[in-house]
C-alpha cells in the first residue's frame, strides 16, 4: 500500500508542476480549498479500490473470484457518498453538473455514438497487435462489462472532473463540439500516469505505451462526457471497450 501512495503522490506531483507552469503563464487560476478536496477524493478513491476487500469481503462469500470486485464496489460506494455530500453541502449543486443525468446535450447522440464505435474499433486493433491469445472466463467478461465503467467514469469523469474544474480554473476550448477545460486535460494526463508510472518493490516502473494508450483512452472518455453532458456514453464506451478487449 505504501508503494501505491508513493506512486500516486509522484504522479500528482507531475500534475502540480504543470499547474504551476500554467499558472505562471496565466492560463489557469487556482482554488486551494477545491484543490485539497480533489486530492483528498483521489487518495480516498485509491484506498477504497485497493483496501475495499477489508470492508466488503466479497472474496469470503465467493472464494473463487479472481478480480477485485470488493475494491470496485467500495469505490462505487465512495463516489455515491461524495455525490450525496456535494448535494448537501455545495450550494446550488445539481447532480447533472457532474454528469449524473440521462439527458444528452442537443445534437450530441449521433457524434457520441460514432466516436464510441470508433473507440471500440481502436481497442480491437490495439488488442490484435498487443494482446496474446484470448484468455477469459465468465467472471472476467462479467467484470469487464460492468465494473470499470461504473467505478471509474462516475469518479474520474464525474466527481473528480467537477471538483478539479473548481480547483483549476480556466477557459474552455471547443474540441470537436466538446467544451473542454484545462482541468479535464490534466485529469487525462493523470489518468495516463497512474496506469504507466508505478513504484513497486523499491523500484520505479515506467511504461510510455501504457501512459499514451490510457491517456488517449481517457481523452476519448472525457470528450464523450463533455460532448454529451452526461456519463451515459462514457460508461457504455468504457465497459464496451474493456469487454471487447478480453475477446481478442
């Protein structure tokens, strides 16, 4: 667990350096309170993800499980609790502000569906070149078809995106019809870093392909979120890509 948080704080440090540079050239403003809240949420998320089994010991009920169901369920409970806290304590907050709505922005469904299909095709191509022989079972398919999207999207493209946008304030840029701010782009960078820069066993492990791939995937999911104004397409896309990736 110590190695995990060394990795996390190192990755957050990279983002902090980028933020300070952007602030120096007057591209962003900072709100200290929301910065600390965002960092606290991020730390709690990874703690829930990797220590959730202590609180929700699903492996005791289903000893043959090979995936981190307990951690994912704990992380889902965490974002639900944070969402309720925002409703109660953040003035004028609506859950739709963090993407928790079925309503899609006007004229966004067709381009979002097109991008989602292209995203799935991209995953097929990546899997064909990078994966070995298909190796999956029913549990793997069920896990990949549900947990990643229902855990990571409400947290990263929902709760954290909302909070970090209050912490790192910038103008928004129109990218293919999606209104994206610098906070969202920095969250994409962080999403890539946590998958590709890790400290384990006293050594640093760096994978540029993992950073590039997961960062690119994170950007597509961010685009879907901002283009539609909802988490529906990011959740569907994330689960579909993970599911298809297991089949190739």
